[in-house]
C-alpha cells in the first residue's frame, strides 16, 4: 500500500527508480525484522519512508562526491523519522506525479511506460500488470527490466516537465492513471474485489493534472470519468465483500459530491475542447448517463450504445466492443448482441479474459438458454483470478444460480 509513495520519495534522492524500488523493499524487510519486537509505529508509512530515505542517503554518500551530493539532497541527509510531523499530502502527490512523468519519458516505448508505471505506482505484480495491459507475462517482465535500465543509463530527471515535453508524455500519463484506477476499481487478483487506495491515488493524480494542464480536454475527461466511477464505490460490494452488479446497486449510496465533481469536470472538458470528444471524455459521458438515472430501468441505454459506437471508432479496442455489445443488448435485446460477442472469441487480447464468457453467459441467461449460460459462467469462473469474482461466477454457474 505504501510502496508507490516510498518509491517516489526515494527516487527524489537517488534519481533511479530501480534502486528506489530495491530500497523500498529493504525498508519492508527492516520492518518485518523490527516491528514484531518494537510494535507497529503510529505512522507505518512514515517509518518505512524514513528508513528507505536514510539508506538512500547512505548510498548517495558512498557513490558520489560527498559535498556535492549534500547540496542536491539537502535536508534529506538529516532526515530523522522522530523529527517528522505528519506527511504533507501535497508533497506526496507531487512526488507521485513526478514519478509518473519520469516513468512515462519518451526514451521508453509506450508499452514500457505503461508497464513500469503500473508496477511502481500501481503496486501491481508483474502478472497483474500483464493482465491489465493484455500482454504475456514474460513480455511485460522484460519491458519492466529494460525500462528501469534505460531510465538509469539515460539519467532521466525526476520532475514534472513543462511545455512541449509535458504534452508529449501526456497520453501515456493519462493511460497509466486510468489503468491504476481500473486495478483499484476491480482488482485483477487477490481476496478483495476493490482496492480503494489505488482508486484514491489515481483520482488525486488526475486532479493534480487538472490544475497543471487546465486547457487539456482529455485531462478533464479522465478526471470526470474517475470522479463518476468513484461515486459508486460504496454500493459496489455487499457487506461480505462480494461484488454487486450495477443493476442491483443501491443508488442512494452513490456519492453525490463525486457525481457533481464529475459533471463539473465533464463540463470543463467540453468548454476547452476544440474538436470531437476524446476517449476519456466519451467514457465519462457514458458514466454520466448512469449517474443521471435514478434507477437501473431509467438508464438511457440508447445514448450509451451511441457513445460506445463513437468510442469504438476512436479507440478500436476489443474490450470497448465487448462493452458496446452489452449496451446493444439493453437496446435491441440479447439476441442482437450475441453475434457481436461471438465475433470477439478469436481476439488474441481477450484470450483468458474472464469477462468475455461472463458477458456471453448473461446474454444466454436472458435468452432462456440456461444450461449454456451455466457452462459459460463456469468457464468465466475458471479464468477469473480475483477470489470474490470467482466465487460470484461459480455461484452463478450452479443450478440455483441461473
């Protein structure tokens, strides 16, 4: 949970994300050794960051000219956990944002930028990162290793760039923040369906970007999307932690403040746009359709289907086409959507993607083809790696589930 903040703070000192990640891991080892005897400190994150930064300073002292490096790291050389007050949230956010821009540097390929940032800031394992970007795990592992090496050898600065440099990295930065949020919104693996901390980090980063780049419509579009999606968090799981489908959610638990913020951000995106809406603004518009509906039955599915058509034209992704098929099923019926879903069966990016058979199962269930639906739910359960989601799909595959 604390790893991204620790890595960001240490990268400020050592200017090497690979070394920063190792020092963060060293701090965790120190905690495992000391906390059983001394007890968990009042601010565990501050303790871990202090240990990691002290070791970073020691490393700088050993590797570089002592006097010159003291000026660069400044107060970090005298960092003492006992003397630190509560961490400044703005400083944390700034360091996280610097780390995002650093790992999204143009010296890296677009794929490498996304993989490395998800690994460091999202706290995802290599396997989870691979699943998030729909790529083989060995390929993603190689991207991460090479990306760290490239950043170190090219001496990429730990900073939020200005002007054209910032704009050149913006696309990757937005994609990374979006993917980090998605991992928190529906965790790839583990025992918890949600990882709220990732959603909160992604939302904070999106808000910081809004203040940095107020004339970029897609920055506001992404912020609008994350605000609107975050508004549903409290209603998306049952008391036992199991997922609650959109149609079954108690909409009185949706956060109206976040909904208002989302609509405001979407309005700013429209106000500064000079052309048609981008992918994030389109997704935010889809989320806005859900937010406007007081009940599931009142949802304007025709508008959502139209927006997904525009999104598919702008972003020809098989996942977008799968979501489009769901919207079509709500407008024209499940029989009209089933061929659209079946056409995605051979998409390489969707192999092993549990939501493909899950959507197909739902369509079959609504068509009255119960036995086929159970088989598809069972296939989806085998592919799901999140324990909560797997249990939900297994229940649906049972005779009493459909």
